[in-house]
């Protein structure tokens, strides 16, 4: 599981408001971010992310957010599904413009998983702070711009939300080591249970099995399932710029670039999946690229689909015949069109990255 | 174990005559005393020995060869180097445990470099270094590799800060290396070139663990390494290594006692399947098995041949179903320790109860920690089933989504020998799901019944009553972890007043305030550390503590933008080294 590349780090610095991962109420001092934060693994708040454009629409003053990088692709499939590409959310999610300050103070409903909140969500930041000193065990969302991971949400949700628990709101809870979280995220659940396939909302059943880089003749293969059906899969990692959580896609489930692009589109666009509720405000701030199809292949969108081949070079998807592509692809990346010009050089730098920020 | 009382009596009777610096009246020449003391290994005993008198203090410090420092900031490298001269092995622990859960800023500290510099000068004969929760830079590793010609063993647990370059220095230069053990590494993808840097004639390795590093390594280099290190007994590879690669490694090292497999994700030909099966079958000495990523019911049976001698099975990296676990356990009659994920369900735990009568330790991790769905995971029923069948249970770590007081009471009646009881009901402040009452009685029963209890983690809805019980009954308690619990300061006070052996207390999100903090004024010097976050502490209270107790370091991690009053995260520890100099700006030492 790789940490942020140099390139990604550079991007984070360039888009201070964009790579938000953590709920924060902080000062305007967004100058230092990224570098020193440890990931919000336990809180599950590593999920909420917005791609580049969305946050830039907010002014600095409004956007009282402290940016922190997260350790990207190691969240849970469930969570990432719900959070990818989503814009700002309000803690409540039910009411449209419901200020999450209420939620932060323990009032709102937390039927969301980790979301990005902005200062808008905490109109009464000051009063929230004042009340926190007397409240007995709720923690007001705070964070440091030096990358403390002290971000907390209220520890006292009023009711357990359906589908997603309040557990995911709290940093460092449940107390599971980072290493184990990473391991869990990278090695998805076993495919061989009826239970698994029968639960419709377990979309990650599609994302089962981890890909492997090849040593020798080893293809990435799935194994015989209990039902006796032998299916060969070719799972590769997919990362999208601006989204710290990676996904995996089975290339053998597609026969051409078009269906692949479509699948990626579904994956990385916000969908009406499990329990996801968004408010109007969210809708407004979602960038065009995420509301509409990514149109990854036709060069007309803000994003472009690239892949790393066997030699370690990053290439544009779509140039070679599909079978040849399957033979040489190691992993995919949905890049911003703006960054494509640096395709060769930046990726060289990327490989020299030495772990997370 | 105290030194022989007779001996000490003879010595102390001489004390009034000697002025402490020389001891001509002592019946024991220095050499004899030192010889005797050199046989004492336990650092706790040695600490006791050093308190007897000055002569013993000196004799002890000249003979100590294993150094254990539980909190790297409790003492300085200079002080250590002055006191001990013959150190061969060092164990050093850094960050507070809550750093495992991302509650500390990344640059908080615990950098090993200043220690490394001092050791390089003071202990040229250093052989072993074991670090936990410390930051280890490449620079430190390079210094290590070049400063200690006799260096043999490096163990890094939950450490970060190093990359491939640092490890390369180790593998290139440490020609006598017997152990390279990297566990729970926080930064996983650092590069894998280090493995290829062992010299071709290098063959002393006995322990190699890189299971938590996810980078690719050269399989060819690994295979060559394994085949020439004839003493290799512990091999834990990462998930890049495939099943048939593993088979080739096992062929070279059938005498392994501990094996961490790679990934099981591979489609094997029948021939390959047979090969791996027989390779496992040849591992007659296997006691510990782990890794097993992506193991599925089709491939798990290849392990069966290696399981008869297994004492520790770690399946916490694989998502197993109850039936698969049951079948596997049938082949493991000697299991003492078992780690699984809660995908095995209560049914899987029933199988544990019926198949593992010798079980002493059980850890059940959540496969999906954020899923509130009670259909998945384990409940009180699974725990009960285990307790009925595994009466020797003494260590449990159990993540669940529901629990009852009655169940826990029964569990500890079945298994009164618990030394470590860590129960995590994952939804904060969740009551007994049947009675809707707090879980006070559950933990009260644990404290009362388990007289040997050393470590306790509590969860669920808890009032001060729980802590009254703990303070009253848990007389051997050394480590207590509390989250989202308690009703008032009284809770914490009960614990501080009642638990004489308390060494580590970590608290988060509890309504304990300054009064509670200050009630432990005298106690903190007898403890290793106290952590309190998201409680009701204020800067004023922390300052007061710092002022009253100058030998405690009181550190507050402030959240930027929070007011001047709240003390968000407080870390208190005893130290003879004074306030630390390397704290980042965000950490205030009061």
C-alpha cells in the first residue's frame, strides 16, 4: 500500500482546499498541511474527499478548513464507495442546509459516515467551543493545522444511524492499529460465501480479492468459488487524483475500453449507494466532472484514464488493442487532464516516493 | 525475587563502617558480587538490586547488559551511558500507545537518533536493538549499520520513518545479522531493494520478518537467501509472495518454527497444489503460522499437514468463515493462541470452544469495523462458547457489537485466570443490549473474579460504579484503558486511589476533569505514564500538576484554534531527564 507520491503531495499543496479529508474547524492558516498529518484511519474520516475544483469555489474565509492529507487508499471498500468524489456534506445529511454544528454538539443525526465539513457547517463554531468545555464528554470537532490528528467529532451521537454507525465518526475508534486497518483495506473479504452475495448492499463483493503484482508467471486470479464456478479475474488498483482511497477493478469483467470506462465512472462518481444522502448544498458544490460522466476516454472531460504498464511507464488508456492492454497493464490512474502534460516526468518522481507524507 | 536476605544482612551490617565508596569490610569482593549479579536477568529485579546500597548499585550497573527503557523520554541517553557501561542489548519504547490509532501528530517525537549517536560512542559492543513506536530515520539506520561490528538483532515494532535506503544499510553492512524483524510497520510501501543487498556469502540469518512491508522484493534474492541461511527458523514474508513461491522457500527451509505466508491468491495447477501441500506437510517443527492473506476454503487445506504442532495460529489477516475455521482447528490440537477476524462469527467461536481445550489467548478483530450491522461479527454468545470450552483462557481481545452483563459474569466464572481482559464494544457507550443497563456489573465481575488481572480495557456504557469496582478489586492491575466511560471525577479517583500496581492509564472521551487529574498527584511518579484526551481538563489544572510535581513531564497537545482553556490531549510521565527538547511546537510542556 503506497503512500502519497511526490506528485500527489504537490497537488495537495496546490489545492489547499481540495484534498480535504478530515472534518475540521480550524483557523484560516491553511498554509501548512498535508505533510505532518497521520491518517484519520480510525475515524473513518479518511473518506470524504472532493476533487480539485469544488473547494476552490469557496472563499478562504468561508472555507475554514484545515487540510490534511490522508493515507489514501486504505479505507474500507464500503466507506470509500459512499464517499468517493463526494463534495462537501453537512453532518446531518437529512435536512438540506442543516448546520452540522448541531451535529457536532451532539444534536444532529449522524447517518453519514465521514464527511467533509466546512466552516459553513459550524456557523456557531465559537459557541460550540464554549459549550464544549462544559459538556461532559462530547468533543467538538477541532484540528490543528500542523497536522495533528486530533480531529474529533462528537462522541455522542443521539441515535445509531442505519447502515453506518456513529463509530465511523470518531478518530481512533475502534482502537485498531493503523497496520491492521491498512491490511484490512487492502485484502478484501472472502468471496466464497452465500451470505456475501446475497446482501445486495455489499457492493464490495465486486471488489473482492487483491491484485498482485506479478512475479513470474503469476496472473491475478480468483479461486474456485464454493459453488464450483471457476472464474478468472484480473484485478488492478485504480486511483483517482484527488481521492485518497483507491479502488480495484476486474479488467477481465470487461471486453473493451468502453465498458471499463463506464465501470470506472460508476465507481468514482457519487452514486445513490448505501445510505448516501446528500443535500442540495452538496449537489451544488459537486464539480461538473463528478455530476456528469467522467468521459474518461474521449479527452473532453477534466479527467483522463492512464495506466502503468509492465515497464513502469504511464500510458494513456485506449491506444493499444484491448488484449494487448490487458497483458501489460499493472494499475490504473484517473488523472487530471491538466496534469497529463507532465505524464512522463512526474511519474518517474512518483516512483521514488518514500512512503506517506 | 529479592536478593538473598542473609547476604544483604551481612553487607548492611558493614555499612556503618564503610563510607560507601570502598568496602574493605565486605565479605564479598566486588568480583563475587558482580558475578552473582550478572546472573540476574530481569530488569525489575535489577532495579531492586540497585536500590540496596551504593555498592550493589555499582555492581549492578557494571554488570547490566540488557537495557529496557519503557518510555524513551523518562531518561536521557547521556544519563544511561554514564550509568551503564556494558550494554549489549537495548529495548526502547517511544510514543504512547494511542499513537497506534492516529491520535498523535506525526512529528510528535520519539526519534531514536539521539540514542543511536550516544550508543555508537558508549556501546560499541551493542548486539541487539528492539524499538517500539519510535521514529527511525534512514540516517539512524546507517549509523547503526556502521557503528556496531557485533550487531546481530534488529526488531522494529510499529516504527516508522525509514525507507529502503535505511534497510539497505543494515542488510549490506551487518555481516553478523541473525534477526531482522519488522512488525506492524506504519509505512508499508518503502521499497524492497534492501532484500537484495545481503552479501552473497551472508548466511547467519535466523529470523526474518517483513510481513508488514508491502513493497515488492526480489524473489530470486529471497530464495537464495533462504537457501543459504541454514539456521533460519522464523520466516514471515509479505503478501507479494505467492503460494508457489512460498513452496519453493519451504523446500529450502523445512525446519522453520515460525512461518508467515504470503498471499493465497493464486490459481494453482493440481501439481502445484500437491507440491505446496507436501511442502507444508514437511514442516514438522512449525509452531507459529500467520499471514494467510486471501486464504479461501479451497486452499486452506494445504496447511493441514503443518498444523499438528501449531501453538499459535494468526488468521487475523484473512477473512475466514465459521466452517473453514472449524475444519482447520480440527487439525490444530495444540493451539495455545488464536487470532481471528469476526467473520468467523459466533459459530466459528463455538468451534474454537470445542476444538481448543488448551487455548490461552484469543483475539477477535473486526473484519469491518465501521459496519453497524449486527448480523456480522461476533456477540456475547461466541465469547461464552469459547469460555465454556477453553478454561485456561488468560488473554482475550474481543471486538463485538453487543454484549451483556450476564454473559461477562459467566465468562469470568468459567475462566477466572484472566490476566489480560480487553473487551471492545464497538459502538461507544452502548449498554447491555438485553437489559439496557450500563455494563458496570460486567467489568465489576472481571475485577472481582480475575484476581490476576494485569491489563483491562473497558467499553460500553459505564458509570462510576465500574471504576469503584476496579479500584476496590483489581489489585494487580497494571494497565487500564478507558474510553467513553464514567460519570464524574470520582470514577478516575477510585482507580487512582485503589490500584496499587497501576503503571499505565490511558483515557479518552471521559468526563474526568482537573479534580480527577490532581487526585493522582502522588501516584504519577510511580507510574510510567498517563494519557487523557477529550476529557474535561483545562490548562490551569495541567499547569498546577506540572508545578506541584517537577519530576513529571506534563505535555499538552493543543488543537489549533481551540481556546486557551481546554487541554485537549494530555500526556503525563515521570522523567529524570527533565522536559524534552524535541517536542514539536504543537506540544506544550508545562
